[in-house]
């Protein structure tokens, strides 16, 4: 493939998700703010250029990510944004959430690092990721592992917005049988993934559904602060070269204030 045919790939986070955290500047550019974990400074970038590389994903995989992950989760996000008491997420919506999660995991460096570690190799991370994405669309390997998890769709109506780590997700209790993964979709929407049967267990066997929608109210900002602190704490421990937490300026300044106070 010639250079002119290559696409400027967003390595970790789709541009459509970054745009949800962006503000328009005087040049009509979409600008995001982020904390760079390498020096703990707040920086800015256009959504078009943040964490991109020409030809990082091959043309086939760019099409897969666009068609199988990004466009479909966009439809689900729009549905959640307009949610009301009569809104029900159908089986296809749930499938699209799990497929997006699958491809977001494959965009991180987790599997390439683990494979190199297990086999004592030093294979190129970019090549491994491209191969895993191609395999996923053919075999649904990761999707089939994840699809039975219980999920909570979280609507954040508090006075504090979610921040977005470059891995898109983070965990609570990662080494426990009661782990929770948090996947951020926008400043006000997240999805939590828990072991199958968690919702039934929490309801004392009264609720056998796999999906619940929960809402955090205005006064519950401390809960969202705890989510955001977990996001930056997890991301800054990651071994990737690019490790950032993206958010609206207010939330990033708030995070930095909390972190600096904890250092005192």
C-alpha cells in the first residue's frame, strides 16, 4: 500500500469518542484537554491528531473498526442520550456494546505485551494488534468470552463529568471474583461490566436481567470523583508510552487539585 492510500489511524480511542470530550476553538477545530501521565501536565490537542499514526491500522482493519465497532456504538450512545422510562436497550444494542468493548481491548497494548511475555518474543505491537483485529472479525474470539457479562449502563447527571483514559476503560477489584470494568463512552455515559449473575445476586434473586440502567444524581459527584481517580490511577500505571486521561477542563483541574493535595 502506498503512503497516499494509508489512513491516519487513531491508535487507542476512536475520533468519534474523542469528539464527545471536545470544545470548538476559534479556528473551528475540535480541541480536547488531557493530563499527560508522563509529566502530569494538562495539555491540549485536536481530536484529528491525538494519538494518531499514518497507516498504524491497515486499510482492512480501519474498515472493520469503523463498521463493526465505531459506527454501531455511536448509534447506541445516541439512543442512551435520549433515554426515558420507556427506553429499552434491545439485544442488538447490547451486542454492539460488547463488540465495542472487544475492539477497544484489542486496541490497547495488553494482548501484544502478554503474548511477547508468554513466548519470550519481541514482536511488533502494531503487527500483533492488526492480526488480532482481523482474527476477531472472523472468529469473534474475544466477543464470545465477554458477551455473557452483566452490564450497568451508567447515566451521569452529577456536577462532575467522567474522564476518559487512553485505554478507554479501567477496573475495580481486578483480581477479585467481584471485579467491575468501567468503559467510558462520553462525559455523561459509561458502561460497567460484571461477572454473569451479579445483577441477580445483588437483587437477592429478584432480578434476572443482564442489563440495568442506573443514574447518578447532581449531589452524587463524590462517586464520580472516585471513578475519575481510579481512571487516572490505573492509566498512569500502564506501561504504554502514550498514557493520558482526557476530560473537560474543570474535571482535569479538579483531578490535579486532588492529586496535589494527596501529595502534601
